[in-house]
C-alpha cells in the first residue's frame, strides 16, 4: 500500500487522464449500389469501344482488299502497256510505220565515219523501185500496232 492519502491519489488520476471530447461522426461511405452502377457502366463502355474498334478494322480490311485488287489491276495494265511499248519500239514496227508513211528501204546504204568524216559506200537516192518485190508485208493485227512480217508467199 501507498502512504499517500486516497484523495491525493484520486487527484493524480484525474490529472493524468485526458479530457474526453465528442468526436464528429465519420463520413458516410459510398453505397454498394454506386459501385455496382460504375462497374456496369465501365463494362458497357468497354463493350461499345470493342464494337467500334472491330467495325473500324473490318472497314479498313475491306478498303485494303479493294486497294490490293486495284493495285493488281494496275500492275496488269502496266505489264500490257510495257509489252505494247516493246512492240512499238521493235525495228519491225518502226519499219512498218515508215512504210506506211511512204518511206522505202535503201539497198545502197552509205555510212559516215564520224572520226574522219568520210562517206563509206555509194550513196544514191531511193526512187522506190529498187526492189522488185517487197520483202515484208504489213500485218495489221487487232492486238497491236501494224508490223512488217517477212513474206512467205513469194509476192
């Protein structure tokens, strides 16, 4: 036991104990219903977003397929034009076009030596009657330009 009187012990206990105060009520927590509504809205928005992205990808896929088809058609057309250009550049095509313009082959061709400036051969003007028969005939096919084709019928 202590030698202190009881009243003194009670006074010390009152000084050591803090004063109690009223505490404010804790804030209300969000209800479970608000959380559920948020989750449902997030799910719906996610599904709408996925639907939009999927639709957009399908449209782009169709556009890509159309562009690939167009590119293939353009490549084919380019190949046909290249083949036509090669036919037009061929010596036979140039000879056929020259023949249509009234030009005739010169059997007495002469050449100029560019280094010395001398003429090699005996140049003579062409009258158009040098060859008794045409060695070539003009073949006008519907697929391409007219071409000179070697005669095989002897005329």
